[in-house]
């Protein structure tokens, strides 16, 4: 039985590390499920999700030329069981839409200078108040 990318197989967890779990496949070969492919949510400790000896369904993600097999548990689940992630709006290739007016360099520079002046004056006021006001000299 050859291992093909995209196929779903049953496997047995044979080892657990801090970066993933090793799974023995039906043909006797072993693949790695990276910690990011264990569950749809963030996995801090893989031991909270898997134990040595567990039977898991995995999807073959890649097969390297060196024989390494990349597996995924979360992608082996049917689409209906996986939580839907919100779709981000797609960009139109960096071009602004008709409703947006792009800022030119001068507008951006003016905005930056105004913001910078405000920050400097705030910082200057705070520093002077800590020194005891303007022109105060120690004697």
C-alpha cells in the first residue's frame, strides 16, 4: 500500500514530542503530525489531545523525497465538523476601490509631521513638569 498525498488513513500514535506526534500508518511507515495540525484551536500541550496508543484518522499532507511523511489530524475531519473561520476581505491587488481616495505623499507627510509635533509637545510638557518648570535652576 503506497502512501499518497490527500489520502485519509487510520494510524496509531507511537510517540509524542513537544513539536508533534509520530503516527504509525497501516503499511508500517511512520509519519509526523505537527502540533499545529492536531486541532483547529491553539494547542499548547499536545498531551492534552493525544496519548501513545491512540488510534487517529490522519490525512497525508506531503511525502518528502527523504521518506518523511507529513500528516494532519485536523484536516482529516469532514468539512461539516470543522469550525468555520471567518473569511478576510480580499485585496484588489493593492489598488484602492472607487470609494477610497488614496493619500499622496504630501498628505501622508503632513499627517506624519502633525502627529510627530503633537507627540513632541506632549513629551516636552511632561519632561518640563518633572524638572520643576521652565528656567528653574538648581543652586
